[in-house]
C-alpha cells in the first residue's frame, strides 16, 4: 500500500499522521509527527482467543529511545533497560482511554507498542502516543469505538494555551490532558497550582473542541487506508444458570449490602457462592455461580443508588466515611502521618536528605533530576490477600505519581528549603481510593517533618452510577465495591484555594461535560470537609525539622572558585567531608549546601570552604608556604591555588643578595598583600611587616599582625618568620651585607 497521510493544524503546529511506510507487517502502524517529535505506533493481535478468560487482554508498551533526544543512556552497558517511571505513566495514560472503547467480549491478545523516534523536547510524545494508538486501532481489523483525540491545555498569564511547549510548563498554572470522543470526555489528567474548578471546566471544554479536528483526520485516514473490521465476539452467557440462580441470590443480597465491614461482607458473599455450589444442578459450574453473584451485586448496588439514593452501609450520595488523622507516630523518622477513611488506611513517612540525594532522570524530558520523590506501596495484606512481594507494578507507580503531583505545588522552593524530600506511603488497609488517602497522609507527614508547606492538601475519589434512561448519580468517597461496580473514578486533590491534581477514568465510552462539572463541584465540598478534619491533627508545619534530620546550611561562593572546593578528581571536597563528617553539595551557580546533625561540624566546613574561596585584598596578611624560587623573588601560596610574588627586595628589611639565602621551597612565611595588578597578580611583602613593627613606625594597610607572627621585634632577638631548618648561623661574618647594627634573627 502506498503511504497515506493526513494533517491538521493544532495550536499553530501541524499534526501529521502517516501510514503505509513503516512497520508494514503489523496489523496496523502509523507515525505521528508534531513539531519535530515523531512516534511510531503499531498494533498487533492474536487470531485465536484465550480460553477461559473473562477480561480484555490488552497490553500497552511505550519504548523510550534516548537517541530520539540525542542522548546516550547512562549506566555501564549504555543501553535502554527497564521502562522509566515516565514511560510507565505514558503506558497507563494510553491504556485508560483506549480500554473502554474495545469490546469486553474480545479475548484475543492485543499489543500496542509506541516507539519514540524523535523528541524535540518541546512537544510531548505522550500525547502523540494516545493519538497514534487510536489511529492504529481505527485502521486495524479490531473493533474499536473510536477514534479519540488528545490535547494538553495550559493556563499562562490568565489565558488558556493549547498544547503549550514543554518549557512553558514551569510558568503555567495548569497542565491538563483531555482525551475525548466525538461526544464525550473519556479521560482527564491534570496537575495544577491551586486553580479553581471553573477554570478547569473551561479548559476541559476547550480541549474537547480541539480534539474534534484530531478525530476528523483519523476518520479521513480510515476511509483511504482502513481495513474491514472483524465482528464483535458474542458474550457466552448461560441463560439457564442465571435464571435458576437469580432468585436465590436476590433473597440473600439485601443483608449482605447492609454490612459496613468490607471483610465481613466479602465473607458473606463467599458463603453464598459455596452454598449455591453445593445445591447447583448439573451443568452449572463454580465460575457460572461466581459470575451470577457478581452480576446481581452490581445490579443491586446500582438500583439502590439510582432508585433509593442509598449506598453501601446506608450512606447518602455525598456522605464521607468516618475520618481520623494522626501525626508523629514513628519516633525516629523525620516525619509521619496516618490518614484513615472508613477501611482505607495509609501511613506516610517523610525522610529529609541532602540535595545530592536528588533522583537523577535518564529520559527524553527536559528535567534531569527531581528533589521530591513519592513512593507508594500496596502490599497484599492491605486487602487480606496472600501476594508475592516483588518489583513495583504499574499501579503503584501510577498512584505514587498522582499523589506526588498533588503535593508538589505546596512544597517550598529549594532556595528556601535545601533538602531532598522522600515521602513513602504504606497502604495498610484498602477499601477505595488509597491514592487520595496517600495525598492526605502525605500532607500530614510533611507538616509533621517540619517541611514548610504552603498549605495542607487533601484528596477525594468521586464515583458515578448511570442508568439506561439517562439518569445518573455522582457519589462522594467511593468504596472499593462502588468503584468495581460503578462507571467512573474521578480523583480530585487540592487545597482550600484550588485544585492541585485530577485524574478521571471511566468504564463508559465517555462522560458528558455536565457530569464533569457536577463532579468538580461536589468534590470541592468533600475536599474542604476533609481539610477541616486534618487541621484538627496539625494546623501548620512544625517550626523546625526533626532532631534526627540533617540541618542544611546554604552559602554562596564565586562560581570561578568551584574548582578550588572540588579539587583534582574531587580530592579536596572528599577531604572536607571526611574531616567534618558533613555532606556537601556544590551547584554550578556557586551555591554550596552543607548538611550535618552537628552545627559545629557545619561551621568547621564553612570555615574551610571560605578559606578555599577567599579573595586576596590589599592589606591582608597571610601565612603561606613558599612554592617556587625565582631569580628575583619567591612565590608564596597564600590561599589554595593562589600564589603571590615576594620580590627579593621585599623579603627582609635588609638587602638580600640571593633568594635562597633567605627562603627555601616549603618554608612557611608571613606576608602582607601590597598590590594586585589589573591581571590579578598578587605582590606580597615580608619587609612591610618588619617596618610596621619597628619602633616609631605607623601601621599601614588593613591587616594587623597577630601575636604569634614569627619574627622578632627590632632590637630584641627573635625568629626569622620561617619554620624548619635554620637558613644561616648567628656569625655576623657569614652575612656581610647585613646591617651590623641590627641583631641577628633566630628560629623558633
């Protein structure tokens, strides 16, 4: 097939989708180009369906190739390894809007692979991955209720900006991604700097309109290059089994759904299944019975909400489960906070470290490191299950990133708080929205650790139940059973003054803007209620960090002096760290951050660094070592890496015939700065110190000799100003040029 392409101008840049040129053996393949960012998206599927599965086997892979940004991977082997966190989040962002639009009865494996071929670090390849996945599915044989469009919306200087360039994100108050079909919004993902619900809704509307052009060009491409669609597989349903079991299940469910305890409720459902298995007629299997029970539970949950306005455990639509908040639970950690909502419980722990502990990023983005890290752990015991503990899954990475995004807007700038901050959320019990509980617990923990956050942040998960007649109900604070049997999971986090993060997923083929608006409004009321409860536990950040946290002290040096602090191969800075038992981090702009539990050690490190970076000034007095001997004088190192010349005429207050007669390499000598020329060359004098201390002399220059200057005052016999091996004897005959009226200088 000859290559085919379509294009549309989005935010002043051409979006080009092409097929038929690359990866021609895939079921479908497209390249998507926006600016100079290019991604290749392929779709393949197995012809045979899996046996005995009741789910859609869809796999999304996102391959970052660092050559796309002109980078060579780090590490020993210099090859891309396991997906980065950013790549994992891109997979999740592609999966969430695609999955609801594929038939649930499709049980053949589908794999979508996005490969980033070129990244201009201005246009986000993640957005193109969503568009390319939609376009490839549209062109393939796989049934798909698309296409979909995806755009990003920023809010900069009071104006909406469509698809802002990546460098503009820092100045934008909003980073919103919206994926939509022709009629509805199917996914929303956002980070924000305390922005109002009204602005978010306006941005969603703008994005939905912009997506229509992206959908249109995919339909055009399908007309010329699309393959005939396969029929949607029929769901295998045992009608007889459902009819036989329905009446029995209905009689038992009412009591089950009144139970408030999740564990007890699940046990009651298991007992129903066991009882039905024992009395099941021939031909009805255990999986048939489990499927019928699941269907009946879903019907009952939805009927109660839409018909009676009543939910599990008797809550009304906007009621939040009982809350409790605690701080300072763990005595030796830097900060801890626990948030409990119903049977969802999360413990978050804060650890503070030096800036050298920042996480380095080896990816396609413009960021190279980050100082705030949130990790989310979801062990099996949180749901009462036996589960292998191993590597972190996509779910943990996604939930951790969402809570991290929600908390970033309230963190202090590194200029004001020079710490790396690691927050770990341990899910201890799960019954709905552990990610939003992590936001609440994380906010409490940061405040307990003395991190000067601007405001507290709370999160809430909103749900949705829809009926065939168009009736719907938005639910506040959904439980796990409501999430499983509902139609939407809309997470909203923020402060009293605005939203900081949003994540919306739906099992439907999208939701209306009316539902989005109602959810945002209802979620704000819930967020404010939770913030009131959190304030009762801790109303502001503690005035100081934990006794067990390092104290960070910041100082500034001339960037040109960084080399003096670092030393050859890092020798100097390692020596300071070992001597003072501190941590020292030096930035390219000359910022030095010193960390230690002992302030005396910090002051010692500061003194050493100041001595290394001190600039010589006229009048200053130094004790340095002779580093070189010249015919006309001696070079003395007065500061690390900084030499000055003592001319032969300035070595003593008498005539010196030969430099070696007065000093040798390695001798220590006290000198005064008498001149610095326009090239920065320093001229020193030892004679000026003798003259200053002579009877009747007047002090000259800025410095005053200390009491232990190693030279004898005039007429009183003393030391020469040099330590070590004597340079000459006291025999006057051996010094014919010496003024015989002066007594000889002696060593210490």
